[in-house]
């Protein structure tokens, strides 16, 4: 094989690798974006921010019988309970 044929073959291989790499990166980016959009349809509040609205505790007798003193104290203080 002469030098020109080797150079042409090497250029063809390098070009196909480059095109394949770019195509693969584009396909990976598209699937990652669409998977991300499909799994998180509602926005979540940022950490450390207060939720909108006012917390209203459940004061029914059945609920009160099952909750801990720490949870009841948080509810009485108007806080969203963080303990079971």
C-alpha cells in the first residue's frame, strides 16, 4: 500500500470516529434531557425555604392518639412537624 492510500484510509477512519463521537454525544444529551424532564414534572422548593401557605395541624382524636409529644409540640408552635 502506498503512502497516499494509507493517508486517505487514516483520514477516513479518523473522520468516521469523529462523526460517530459527535453523534453519540448528541444522542446522549437528548436522552438525558428528555429523561430529566419526564421524571420531575413539578418543581420542588429550594432547601431551607418555607413552604407557601399556612400549616394546619390534624387535631382529630384518632390522629392525636398516635402522635408523639415532640410532634404535638411542633404542631402547637405552628411548625410543620419533622418528627414522627
